[in-house]
C-alpha cells in the first residue's frame, strides 16, 4: 500500500521547522556525531547523538494576523555511550550546549517565536536506551501557521495626519 502524500501549509511549516532545527544543531554543536528528528530507536547511529521530536501542540495567543498560533512542545534527547569515561558528565555538558543554542533561537524562520520554558534533566526512563547516559532538553515554542490575512480591501496610498491640539 502506498502512503498518501500529505500536502498542506501546516505540514510545510513543520517540515521547514524540523529541517532548520536539525541544521542548526548540527552546525552549532559539531560534537554530535548524529542529529535526527523522530528516530527509530533500534537503528545504529553514531554517538554522541541528539534526537528530537515535537511532542504536542496547544493553544497560543491569537496575533490578529489571520494565522493560527500554536504552542508546540519539543523534546531533544542527548545520548552518550554509558561505557565512555565520564559519560554522565559528557551527556550533561552536551545537554547544556543544547539549552544554550535554544536561547533566543528562531531557527532563521519568520513564523516562530523564541523558545520558552527550557528544561534540562537526566532521564533513565526508556529501557531501550539503557546503554546510554541520557539527558533530556524540553522547550515550548509558538509556531504561526498559515498566511497573513488582511481582511480589509486594499487601501490606496496616502498620508496619515495627526493633529495635536485641544480641538481634537
């Protein structure tokens, strides 16, 4: 059975966002041998590795632009081979670098706000990752989906005049 192709503006924006996140983490933290969104847990990958995914979406304030704004939750997981010397320290240092990259990060895109609620902590809750020292970095980021809409008819060019006196 062939997978149907999903084609919409929202998918395009999410694709662009995930590609930008991957590219910037690869560029800014070259210590990662592998960076990938939505990885398969059983596949071989170089390490240290950074894998990430969007884990949910919820309401965000309406900007009045006609775009749909959603607060997206993301999770990035740092994986360091547990047999490495000082692996827990290495994993925590890399997780700190991820958090540093997130500071005021717009991914060079005009439809996202800066990350908020950045949290960094060790994690040992996934049995499939027991061979790694695991640190998790979580954040939220508002994404604006769709096109800007101006609901009024096109106005001709002109001047806007302000008058500052008691008669106004």
